[in-house]
C-alpha cells in the first residue's frame, strides 16, 4: 500500500503544529484531514526521524514474522491431517 506522506513529512507537519501553525491551516495547505493529523500525532508524537524509521522497520519485521508463523502453522495442520488419515 502506497502512503501519500512519508514519516519524515508527517514529523514535519507535527513539528509545524507544535511551532504554532494552526492545525486547520496546516491540513488545508498540505491536503490532509484533521483526523489524519490527530492519528499521526497519537502515533508519531514526540518522535524524531530516526525513531520513525526504526518504528517502520520494526513493523515490517513484525509483519514478516507473522506471515512466517501463519505459514508454519498451516503446514503443521496439513501434516497432522495427513498423518491422521489411515492408509
């Protein structure tokens, strides 16, 4: 899924809002909703660029591990089903 804004851009928006730019003006100028701003603030609030990049890397690794676990569990279930059948 392609995201419209990178983590660096999002952190820039959050820093601009902290510096005193009105949230509504910021949203209108850059073309995103206030709901998006508040979701980003909840997720990225207080982070720096390296922190955000590390978070993204950890999320990708977590997704890879979940997929690997699901494949392993499926393989195990198929193996057990085959072993239960009487030849």
